[in-house]
C-alpha cells in the first residue's frame, strides 16, 4: 500500500446560514480555529460533489464557532445551499508544526507493527475524538482501533510510513 497524501485538507464544514446576508456558521475541523483568520481562499466541496475555489471576505470567531463570509454568497438562501459543504485548504498552506507533532491525515496508509514485530495492518482512517485520536488499522477482515497515546504509540515514523505500538492488555483481542 503506497501512501497518497491529499492535495487539499478539510479545515471546516458548513453547518448552516447565519443571518440574512450570506454569512456561514462553520464547524472547524482543526485544533486551531484561529487559522481561519489567515485564509484568503478556500476550496468548497458541496454535498453534490461540486468543487469550487472561493475567496474569503470576512472571518469572526465566537467560541468554537467560525462565522465566515465568502465572495459571491450574498443571501441566506445561497448560504443555506452550502450546508454540509467541506471547506478545504491546499496542503502547502497548512500551518507548520513543532518537531514532535503531526497532522492526523499523515498517518493514513502507514504500516502498523507491534513492538515484537507483528504486522497488524495499515492505518485506513483516524478518528479524532475529544480524548485522543484513534487509528483505524485494517488487515484483510481484521480491524483494530488503536489509541494514539504515548502509552501505546512507541514510534511514529511518517518518513518511513511506519508506526510501532505497544498494545495495552486486551487491545488486540
């Protein structure tokens, strides 16, 4: 399995219209909602699969909600038509991370082995739960849910596409 990193990364999903003038209520899919303050454009992928690039006109943050105005969206009806749309940015526009940090999507496709060398499968998805991310690891019909915590993940080597884990008791049963 060769890892194919996406060109665009989802940073938000449109929840609903806000107000009467086309503003969007956006649920951030990033740990840094303030990153929306630095966006000049986003890729909008509508539920019907239509994709377009749109310029960002205004951003305001209120708690965990981002309010966004996009060029060309002037009415509540136009904003409502974007409900459920994913807002993405180019991978090149991601914020830089500290040395020991990684973006969750980067783990998809990595081989997962135990500290004793047993191959478990490849990461097929990452569930971003409030407590900690969970790697979904599949090999054939077997599927494992591996918590991405320091007690379990001994080494995450993105360059060599490999994750070494120390399974907690019962984790692989």
